C-alpha cells in the first residue's frame, strides 16, 4: 500500500458535512487552549462521533473502516508487533497478509507511525481505520497487559535490592505515590484481572521465583512470573491496604479492601497463608454493582424458575441451595433476596464473610474470634423481627435446628449445604442432627447447582462426540442424535481455551406431601427412592445435556457436571 497522505481532519469533516465551519473554528480554539487533538475535542464536545470521524477518514483514503469490537485479531500479527510499540504508535496489528501487515490506526495520517511500523515489522503496511476507544480496549483484550505487568515487576525488583529494611522503607515511602512500582503493579494486575473476567488472583511464592495466576472460568492460568523479592513487596503492600498486621508472617490472616477499577467498584477479599517460601496470597474479586443479582438472569430453566419464584413468595419455610464451593450458590441466594427486598419486608443475613453489599438488607458478619458464630448471631437476629433470614451456611446441628425452628415460626429462611445433589440434602440435614419431623414440615425446596464453562461464541464449531462422551450420552438415553453439539477451537477472545464465561446448571427438589411423609421415615433409602423418582428427567445432568444440545456448553463440561452429581 502507498504511504498515506497527511490529512487535515477539520477540512475533511466540513467537506463531508459532519460539522460546520463555525464549529470547526470553535473546536480549533479549544484545541489550542487544551492541547488535545482536534478529533478528541470534537468527540468530547459531542459534536461528532468517533465512528463518523473514522468512516470519513476511511472514505478519504479509500481504505476499510473496521469495528474492532466485532473483528478477530490474528495471533500471528500480535507476535509481529509487541504491546509496547503498538501502544506507543497507537496502532493495532490485525492480520498478516501475503503482501504485508494489516494494521488498525485511529490516525491514519500519522506518517511517523506508518514509517516506524514498516521498519519494526519489515513488512509492507496496509492501513484500516479504527476508533481510538476501540483501540484502547483492544490493547487490554488482546495483549493481556502481560508485558506491562512484567515491566512493573522488574522495576519493583530493582527498587528493593537491600533486604527487608530497604523493603519496608521503600513501601512506606511509596505508600502515597500512585507512580510507585508496587502501586502500579497492583493496579495493573487488577485491571488485567477485570479485563479477562478473573474471579481470583493467586500470588504464589516459590523457591526461586514468584508466580502470579488468575482463575478464569474456574481454571487457573499463569499471568506472570517474577523474582521472589517481588512477593515480599506485594504481600506487605496488600497487607497495608487490607488493614492486616505486616509483621505477622507466621499465621494466616484474612482481610478486605475496596477498589474502583476503570469505573467499576470491586470488593477484594484477601487471604494469606504462610508457606515454606513466603506468604501465599489469594484475592477474590467481588463486583459490587450487582450485575447478576437478578433471578431472571441467573440461568435457571423457565419452568423451574416459575416454581422457585412461587416457593420463595411463601411467608415461611426453609429453602436450601446446595453445591460445592464456587458453584454460584451465593449468586442464587442474593438474587432471591433481591427479589424479596421490598419496603414492607425486613431481610437480615448472617454470613461468613459478607460477599456482596445489598442496599436495604441488614447483613451480619460472623466473627469466631469473639464467639460471634452462626448460631449465636441467628438467635439475636430472630429477636429483630425479620421476615426473611439468610444463613450463610448450616455448619452444625445447632444452626440447622435454629434455622428450621425459625422456618416453622413464620420466617422465610434461606441457607446452604455442601451436598452433591438435591435428593440427598434432606437426608444430610437429618444426619446432622435435625429432627425428622422438622425437616419434613419446614423444608420447602432444595436447589442444587454447578457452574459449567460456556463455549466461546467467537470460535465455537460443530463437534462430534468422542467415545467417552458417547458413553455418557448413552447413560442419559440421548445417544440417538449426536448433532448440534459445539466445541470452542480456541481464539484470542477466549485466551485459546475454547471457553468464555460460565453459566449455572440447576436441579430442584420441591417438597411434596409424599416426600414429607418419606422424610419422616427412619430409613433414609425410602426418601431417596421417592425423591429420585420425583426428579426423573430433571437432574443436573439433564439440564447440562440441554445446555450442550443448545450449543451453550460442551459435552465435556456437561458430562463433568453429571459425574459430580453422581458422586
């Protein structure tokens, strides 16, 4: 492609009829005052859109305009141009072509950038026009900020050569500086974690290095590696902002702090664990904007959702949500509370810890250090005249009995248990020491759930079941039709995993008179038989299979959920 010409943007927009000469004169005056680029002045003043400017530039140069939000990026192109020069030159490598490299530029008239690109890549450069905001988003999405994070880690390492005394002095000196390496490293880690939808950040010191990993869609991925001294600096800085004791390195500590990352509020739950090579730190990222705290959006099947909404509209009774840690139980419970959170009702929770802040709900934090246990908090809560009570977890017989008693005396009670499926949950409650008659009378429903990874919508493709998957389909009575299944090939959008995001898989056992009668019998096998008959065709496995048939998840993920439920 021929070297582009320098473009006078103002004249182009006037000639295109997008702005008037008077508006251009006003914008040029503002440009001189502020030092901003003309296009940014016009966009910020809402006189013209970025897209309109981009399309006008593309027409003038006879080059394509590309929407980066919808357009894939060639991994080979990313390897040709690293993150640092791409950001510096304000370009995005898009595709390696037979006769050169296609790049996206928000300012295609930048002749220096054009010449520098040709020199760096040793390729003929083909230009497409993109918007500046799309460009900035694309950097974070495709480059993952790994290079930037690694740079801050090296900078921090250099500033800490001098042992623990130097480390503490440096951290104290940097505490108020936003430009300090440790501050920038932590900020960038959180920005990258949010960008890739990570639920947890793991900071793991090893003998000769520090490994930082992100948990994305339930799977851990290495983000970066650094020198061991960086682990000490991160640990001390994170303890400071969490209000923890920086001198205590022998005992585990738990803390919490709040951050706003790119305008999005986050609560960070932090846990430290002393290990042979230093303190391991895990941080759980909790969005406080309530994005999924809506029953209509949590993924419950339509017919089940209708029954569940009917059950939780009752004035009293016990509703249990079960599943392993990290299966989405808290989201289901909080979405239920959001539905019931009205001006004429009083809702109180007792949790360990309080994961989300719910406006209008009184939330109580368990604190074992001062003997503020679930059971003790629950007794006090019931004297506060609540309509709805959430017990974070039924950990022991005392808590279970208090919760059941509350459900029998006019309160709607929600709680959780760690069981594999809905059918075995009432039996587990009785095994904990809860009286059979109370379980049979108070329990209204049990919801069991898991999370499965969603097939990436950018790279999903038809999938033929493997022999192992065929065995599972046969066990589900679904081997006759093997069409319609999908699997992700792996792309830049999903970090080459084939999956992007997670969704919930549900089953629900609604207590009926027949089930209540079976729960009252001394032999638990009788209840399990009746319960599994009642749930025939509506188990976790069946919901997972339906999601796989619709292309939302893979057969591998669906089979995994079914096997977990059968354990």
